[in-house]
C-alpha cells in the first residue's frame, strides 16, 4: 500500500499503479484489518449486484466520504 497526503485527505492505494487486472477482494480486505476508524465499502457481489456498506452512524458522513473519494479518483490522485 502506498499512502499519499494532499487536499486534506490521506489516500491509500491498495494496488500498484501498474496493475491492469482485478485483484482478490478478500485478500485486500484481510490485509487491511485494523487499519481504519471508519469506511464505506462498495462493490459487486457474486451475482453482479451492487452492494454498499458503511460504518458511520450518520448517512451524510458516508456520502461525504464517497464524494471525497470520487473527487480524488476524478482528479487522478488515485491511479
């Protein structure tokens, strides 16, 4: 993992920038046990349906985190 700091956010890349194939989600989750105070997790389940879960008690905090992540991805901060 590579941690980047900027725009008031700490960004952690879970993959090397040159990765061009999907990674094992179970491995990524397992390798990050105990690393976060809170998170939003979005992905596809085995049936291809979108699944979202979050640890925040307030949905507006989860949405805010998603928007910050979206901003960083669109800006190109995440590879």
